[in-house]
C-alpha cells in the first residue's frame, strides 16, 4: 500500500450485468427475421417449427449454467450440450443465416450482438494466450533445467 493510494478514487463495486433479457430479445427478433423470409410468416407469428425451437431455446436459456452473466448463446461452447446437437445446429443456422437481415431490420441490436460476439472472441483469445504463455514458461523452465544439468556435469 503506498501513501498515495488513499488519494486515488475508490473502486466502484463490480456491477453484475444481466445479459439475459437482451439476449432473449435478440434471439426472438432473429428468429422472426429468419422465419418471415424462409417460411413466409408475418408479424409476431412464427411457423410451428420455429415456434417450437424458439420455445426450447428460451427454456434452456433459463437453465444456463453461466447464469445471468452468460455469454451469447450462438457463440457459447455449450450450445450443443444445452440445446442438443440437432437443435443447436438449427439454432446456429438461424442465427448466422439471419445476420445480414438483422443488420437491415434491427441495426442497433445487430451491432450490439456483433460486439458481444467479438467480446467472446477476445475473451477466448486471452484465455488461449494465457495457456500458451504457461506452456511456454514451462518449456523455458525445462530447457533451463536441462542446461543447468549439462553445465553441472
Ligand atoms: Zn419458421
């Protein structure tokens, strides 16, 4: 603790953001956009198949092991575990297949989703880098030990 620390602004408590409502809203909109263009539906109506899949996604999301701070579903590693392999594939197909249309009909939401997706990429990159650094450090330490052993002979 330095004597200067008391002059620094106090740290704000970490705010826990509830990502759930935004994520649900985004998925609902994306399903709407997809179903309207692929299954010829209109307004709030979705075809029976999309309605069923959407209902599954919504229920499963409530049981997300990450809780309210969850990452976005279409970039999550657990999609197949949460939704089941077949439904995960359909879900991901709808989410990625409607990206362009989402940008046209709900630009703000699409941009925010894109940013969240980039955030996931960045977090994954950081995580991979951390592991990579650890491996490299271990390798370097092993090499050093080997060299020391050689030198001591
Ligand atoms: Zn549909």
